[in-house]
């Protein structure tokens, strides 16, 4: 008996079977955004959200490390249909989770979420022209059948972090912590902490632990980091920094800019969103077009916000150009200000070995530590690690190509929500969601039962990375992610204005094949 026959024969063991038109997997920012687009554009369609955890929020309810916050502004990271109304553009993880909960309640999306429903397998049945989803609901087995599946699962593994290749780490007698699984009861006051890493997590964590009483914190970066600054335009606009962007936060009692006092609130919110879309994109183009100029400028400006005795070399001499790795925002220069306290420093060196009480570096220096934090990146994956099959035949996702950064080649009626890495995630996620509902309408209007991306051998030549970053964790994940092409609908996403137009106007037939149920 083959796999499909065994599953069907065992159907009597299933607790319940459900048949919505669409299933959204994941109740994070991508899932909630997709749900709004589905219910507002497809009011006749039924849908449900399957969330494997006990609460919504995704990253923002899972991560608990000190200082967790957005590294994009909330005017663009927030939902376009429910704009972020608070004055601070950079927000804490807790306030983002609360904003997402309020949004879900406001639009009755919360009534569509089934918590503790972990999808364990997804199989496309050609005879049925539907997806069969196996779901584990706290030990109870359920089956969902859906015409279309939207994977709002993000792009990293919630259960397994990226393994840090650090020699001797097991010898350490103190506390080892990965930010993804931070113990909420961890007491680091008065203790020596070493944070290994140079990404957004380290940038966020360092000023937070300094503020909350750490004895000392050393950020150990194994290659020269990206902690450079540019300049502040004025008191109301964001200050753009090279590899980090400073974002001044309005203070209580600060007068509103004149235009905010005279314009209607809805108009102000639209302007803020547009401003926070266009200005970072211009900066991105500047960094890509004039990298050498931007490197020199950023390095000179870094001196203005760091202590005078801060060692610029090698810590502030990156080996890569601006925007080879993701930029992040910091509020009110808090990261740079931490180095004025005397409790924080950056060390650029390679690790010889970890000892029982610290880290020996190849330079001969030893970093004493009570706590080692391995902020070395995320373990990337798509579709939440859910096994995808077509009539029982496994789909090897790394062999697939990504159609408009939304669907996998050869896989019908399944969307993967991937946001931006050079702008706010939600901008890309919303473009995908609008494209999906438009495609679903097209299927209905033309009485098609499926849409399948198909790529030619010519289009497969010389593939590109799906995520255009040089970060270590992205390079490590190259063998796990689908490819992008160099032409047409297979090109990677990097321009919100073009992608927004594509979602609303581009020809759906480019790169797609449509089919109907055989009669």
C-alpha cells in the first residue's frame, strides 16, 4: 500500500476534517496581512489561519532577548490598512505584538485563527485539485483540505537556531544563550557578558543590557563590523547611517512638525509611510551606485558619535560595501551611546578556543565571561520546514525557482510570503498578498482549478540568490532556499514600487500555467 492509500485508509483516525477555500499557515505579520487581503478582496471565500504556537505575533511574541525591537520603521513595517499611529517609528517587540493583536481584533481576523495547530505535511492531490494538510492539534490529528495554501511562516526556523561553529564552546562553565531562546529569568546584572556577532540582534541587545545593569559587555565580531553613522537631517526626519540607521524618537512635549499640525491625520499617516519608503530606497541606491564614496563618508562620520578614544581600526573597517549586508535602525543613537558608559566595547578578532571561564582569541587576548551569547544569525528555511509533496512525491525546495518571489516552480496553488531584506518586510509581504488574491480571482473568473509556475531550462541558467545579502547566515542557507532567475517573473524582488505595480497590473500568465479539473 503506497503512502496516499495508507493516509486515505487511515482517515477514520482523524479527529476532524475541514474544508476552507484557503488556508494561511502562520499568524505572524505575514499571515495577518494575508488574512486581511483575503477577506477584503475575496469576501465570498472561506479561510482559516493555522498557527502552531499558542499565540499570534510570530517573531515578536517568540523572541524575548533584552531590547528586542524592530530594525525597520513601523510606518512601513506596519500594516497599510491599519497604520502605525504612535509617534515612535522604532518600536519594542512587546508593542509590536500588541499592535498586531489589536489589528487582528479590529478586523475580526482573530476569529479565524486556530492556535496550537501545527501543520506537519502538505500534499497536493491532482485528482482532488486541492491541498491535503496534516495538522497536529496538541496530539489530536486533523486534516484540512484547501484549494489554495498561503505560507506565512517567515523565512527562518523557529525551533532550531543557526548552529554556531565556535571551538571549545562546550567547555564553558558559565551560561550559554542563543537570543532565539533567551531565558526570561536570566540574571545578568553585574556579570561579564560576551556577545558573539555583529548583526541587528547584537546591535539591539548591547545598549539594552548596559541600561539594565550588566557588569560589562563585549561585542566580539569575527570580521570588521558595520557600526558606522551618517548624519541627522533635522529633528523630525530620520537620520540615516551607513550600516546602521539612527532614528531619532520624538520626546514627550516635543512640538509636532508644522505639516502634522495642519493636515488631517489620515493624510499625515500616508505621507509618513511614503517618506519612510522613498528615503531609505534612495539611500540604498546611493550605497549601491557609489560604494567607495559612501564607505569613506560613513567612516568619517562615525567619529562624531563615538568616544574619542574608540579604536576605529579594525572594528570600523568593514570588508564589504554598504548594503552588502542588511542595514538596521537604532533609536536615538543608543548603540553608539553605550560605548560612552565604559561598560561596552567591541573586539574584532577570531576565536582560538572557549575555555571554562571565557574566550581566548588568536591575538592572545582573553575575554573573561560569565555569559556567552551566540548572536550568530538565524537558521533560514521556507514553508516553515513543512514537507511539501505532489501526489506523494517530495518537492525539494532548493531545486525550485521562485515566481515573483511568491510561488515555487512546479508547485500549484501554493504561495510563500517573503518580504524585503532591503526594506521593511511587510512591504514585500503585502505585495505578495495582493498578488495572491488577484491570482485567486483570476482562477475563479476563468474557472481554472490550479495555477503552476513553470520555468524553462533557458531561464534557469546562471541563477541568483533569492535574498540578495552577503550576511553569513544567508550564505549558509543558500542550499536550503529556492533560486531566483535573471529574467522576467523569476528575478529577485528589490524594488517596492515595481513590485506594488506588479501585484496590481502585471500579466498573470507570464511564467504560469493554468489548469482545470478533468471532466
